[in-house]
C-alpha cells in the first residue's frame, strides 16, 4: 500500500440546462459477499482518512477495552455523526450523566448542530455552539465511559498515545485487514486513522457478516436498529438504512461514505474535492452493481439542480 492517496477517476458530472458545468472525481470500490472486488475506479489501495466512516470500528475498540452499554441505542450513538437534534443531545447528556459527567468533560470542540432546522432553533433561542451539539459528542462520550470502565485516566483520552486510542487503532486495523498507514487529528480532536478504500469496504462487509453476538455484529445491529441516532432525521446514511433494510451505512467528511449488506457485499467511496453532493449518486451506481434497487436509491440516483426555484439539471454518476 502506498503512503499517499493518488486521486481518483471521473465519477460524476454536474449538468445544468444540458450543459456540463462541473465534474467530480474520486475513487470507489465494490466488493461482493466473498470480499472480492467486482468493480473499482480510481485509487482504492492507497490509504485515505475515512473520517467518521471509521466510527463503527472505533466503537468495537471501545467494547474490547471494557465499554459496557446495555442499550443498543447507546451503541448506535457512540458510532454516530449525529445531527444535533434534541433527541441526540438528550441521549449524549444521559450517557455522560450515567458516569457522573457532563458536557465539560468532552474533548470535542463546541459546535452548532449539523441539522439545519436544529441549528436554526438554537440560534433563534439565542444559543450558540456547545460540545454536546458537536456531531462526534456521542463517540467522545463513549470514549470517556470506556476510560472509566478500564481504569484509565480521562485526561488526554483523545491523544494517540492514550491506551484507549491504541485499542481503537487495533480494532480499525483488524477490521480493515491492513495496518493503519497514518494517524492524524480528526475535526473532533480524536485520532483519524488511514486505511485504504478497499480496507474500509472490507471492514463494513465484516461488520454486517459477523457472527451474532460478536462485538462487530452488535455494533452493526445497533446502528441498523437505530439509524436515526447514527445520523439524523434528514441524514443520508440514516435514510439509506431506513430505505434499504439490512444496510449498514456511515458517512465521513471529505466526501467519504461506506455501506455493507449481508450476503450482498460492500462499497466504499471518496470524492476527491471533499464535497458531499456527489457521493450518494455514486453510491447508488455502486449498489446497483450489487443488484440492489429500492425507492431510496431511485431518489438519490441523481440530485436535482435548481434555477429560479425549479429543477434545471442534476448531479449524476458517470461511472
């Protein structure tokens, strides 16, 4: 595996009034149920930062280190990039309170909710950014509870050398089937671990096809049972899991998304320019190569572009 992502192929085009005004390049890999690559474009073997698409494997690392959560909904939240809706914030606060903590213990930075309606409500009420509203606060709450369960210090839990993060790194490497190629700092302040797109797809396939009761299957089942906690009411990964039952899906920053279906296969995508708008049409194209169809896939197959308030074009896959 190389040391730097080399960039991808043409995956999508932006068409307005019949005129191609933009292009999105990136990389995508499609694995079948046996883990063999059946389609690919771009660089799928060099490492990338999967960003929040790594969260399910990070949660497994927490379980291995001693995290004990009896409610599967809490496992889903720890694996989430939540939208900051009220039900998200209440559950994160509840997790922290169960250990005698509050939002001040979180190492993630203050932020406004990702969800536009939730963000507008906060601002209209005179509020501002908080650590609880940051989309990674569920993961950070899980990390704090893991440290307490393992007897580790909570100070500095977000640093790569902390024993918690060493467990998380081992889990990501195990499920990706390859060594972590680089360690960076994610937007939330916790480590981000580089693996290839193929490794990311392999991890999602392993999650959905793990034996019942194993840590990987527990996390996958929790996320699929509580998709609204993984993203939010209007989040792409949430809507995909609702609309295509059995799917495990998770978005990541910089145009990343990964999905797995038991007995079907897995997909991992990175859009090179980092914008999210092309990833769902490309994901639909990839899932169709695995024989999948559903109304939600038809909805996301092309994303409309507007002019004067009416549709005048679309973002559509070219791959």
